[in-house]
C-alpha cells in the first residue's frame, strides 16, 4: 500500500487493483521499509523495467517494473525531504512494480520533476511509460488565478515535453498516453463538501483536452488511448464508471485496463509487452511446490491464472 500521507487510500487500492489486472502477476504487499537499498545485486535488475505515470484526477503514479527478486521498500526521491515517498510492491514472477502518488498534480508540476522521475543517466531505462494527465489540467480556471487548471495550449506543450523526454531515454522505451476521460457533471457538482472553492469540471472541457492529447500523439507517433470515448460506450457510464463522478470505480478501471491491453496486444513492439508474451521469471519446476494428490511430483504454479477474478486475454 502507498503511505496514506501521499494519497487517498481507497483510490490507491483501486489503482493497485487496476495494475494487478494489467500485470496479472502483480502481488500487493502491506509492509513498508524506509530506504531502498542501493546495493541490490545486478541480477535483480535485469529483465524488464516499466514506468507508468498516472495524473488523472488527483494522482501521479510512477510504476517501475523490473525483472528480478521481489522487493518492498520506499525511499525519498533525490534525497529531498519535500518529495513524496515512492513505494515498491512485490511481483513474484514477472516483475517488480514501483508506485508513486502525488495529490492534486497536473502536467505543469509534472514537467518540473520529469528529470528526477526519469533521469536520462539511469543505468536501466523504462520499457514502458504510460502517461495519464488531463483531469486536473482540464478543470476550469479559478477566479483567484490559483488552482490546478492549465490552459489548453500549455497542456499540449507540457505533454509534448513529456513525450520528447521519455523518447530520449532509450531506443526501446515505449510510451502510451491516456486521454482525459469524461466526468459525471451532476455528481461532481453536487458532491462538494465545502472544503473546496468552486470546482469547474465539464465534459466540454474534458473533450477538448482529450482531443488535444489524441492529436498530439498522432503527430508524434505515440500510442494513445481515447478514454473519453471508451467510457461512453456504456449507456450507464456516468454511474458505472465512477465512484463520485470523477474517480474510477472497479468498472471504470476495467475499461482502462482493457484499452491498455488492447494497445499492448496490437502494438508492433519488439519485444512485445503484452503480459502473455512477457517471460515468467524462475518458471522452472521445483521440488518445493505443493505436492500432487498421488504424492509423486509437485505442481508448478508459475503460469496459473485461474485464481484471478478477471481472466484477461
């Protein structure tokens, strides 16, 4: 779990469950350790490393997937006390996933720390980065000039800068952008608790930012998921896809996963990053697995999926 100081716990759990569906070997663990060891053996960093940045709504998540032994630790980014903590959750068979969450961020703040989140001098670069911004950026401007709103032209340039930086990391770094999804305007407008000043969230704004993201990706040759359209394929999307009109429900998360998996399955990337094509680490048989009913051998569970709630293709 991510430290509750960095994010709203139910939303974090929702994102974590989504990641489990994208990467079915993902196993969430509860413990946290203060510092990531800098002396990990190279063998634990070899096979796969992926990054996911999520910025829709309130959060940015960075996920690093690395082949190797499971880890469960946290550290301060760049040694700066002001930076939020990142959490590494264990994946037992295919990869390790690192989650990072920041409350209330937009693309403007993201580019300020882009070099720290994805340093060009890192010895191992991401295989996949999923970028998800637009929910906060697309909010209408506050009368005070404060708040998360980012003008559309600046949002486009921020996303362009993110794409250029990620492309420069390595020749094998792949990128997927997720466009801004719609919102349930009725619930968003009626669910204010009095803590916040006026919040302007409309589907007209969401669609403008979604279209701009899609157009930019087409220009730059970046894979993009049109979430604005994907959610609205369901007749009941306003109720089914959100918990409060903005944040995703389990059904909303499933749609995101399906769209990401579609890209991973259809993209002509070598190697493929679809989960069924990714190698399973330590997949060999072992005498330490559970013993069969006849007592003569053990069962290798490394490729089992029957225990999963959703059987993704």
